[in-house]
């Protein structure tokens, strides 16, 4: 999200790294640093999901504090529980019409619907999180952004591998029983890289680890997630 905020600032006027700011440039920078940026955030869930969208709320608070320290006020306009359908297009239009400088969509399936709205609002910067289509379209106001989630997955895998190794050392399980079950959403690159990193992290500290993966084919469905987890436990 910090990168997204920088994008909106850069959109106000780019300067190459070789230019030295003169008095006019310094005045412009001062004006930029004290401005207010109106940011729209479209979420597939809400702050109560204690997971994906909840972490966007945490990130929102963090980046708001960081930008305030730079003299930039972020005015957030958030729309929650928006599905991966035309409701996302409507939400994009609503936020653009409300005067948002930046509109962020937080789910993979939002992007096609975001791209329907973006051409009509060239002065609004639209960001699709976890996506890739905006990098190759012909629109200058569409962008993709996401964290290196696989890095966190790797660390979590290391923790799991350490626990399994402890259980082997204590005689609770055999090396052959060091099996991990992983519930994934879709067989998309983001998910596959995530569970691959998790597995490699576990295997880095416990070479006996094996892992089974199954999919819910939903980004957020607590019932299916629980059912799949139980199936893996039974397996």
C-alpha cells in the first residue's frame, strides 16, 4: 500500500533522478507534501473476517500514519463485501464519482470489472491487488500491486517444519508421519507459489516432510475451508 500511495504522488508529475529541483520545483514539492489524497478501497470482505480484508484495514491504518508523517493526509472511502462481478464496476464508478484520486480493489477477481470503469476516469489511478492484466493493457491509469506473500509463507513453513521435527525427536510421530495438509483457494500462480514456498520452508528444517494440497475453489468460504481441512486430517 505504501507503493500505491507513492504511485498517486508520482502521478502528479514525474521527475527523472538526474534533475535538480529549482525554486519552483521545491515549491511544488512542498504543496505535494501537504496535500490530501482521497483513496477508495473496494474489499471482497470486511474488517471482521480476521483474515485477508482485515489485514488491508491494518495496512490502511499503517500507511495513513506513515503518510501523515510526510504531511500527506489520506481520506479513505471504503466499500466492503463486494463480489467479483459487476458490483465491483459499480463500486469503482461510485468512488471515482465521489472524487477519489486512487481506487484500490483488493481481490483477484475484481480486476476485469475494475478495467470496465477505468477508461472513463483517466485522472483516477486504479490498482488491482494480486493481478497482472493492468501491466499489459493500454491504459496509463491502471496498475497492479501486491506483497511478496510467498516470503511469509516460507517462514510459516519453517515453523511447521520445526514443530514436526520436534514431534519426531520426542517420539510422538515417525519421520514417515511428518505430513502437512494445505488448504488452497484456486490453482492459480499466487496460491501455488504460496504453498510451494510453505513446503520448501518446512523441508528446509525437516527433510522428511511431505505435503498434500486441496482446493476450495473459493477465495473466502469458511465452510468449505473447514470441510477441506477435516478431509486432510482424515487423510
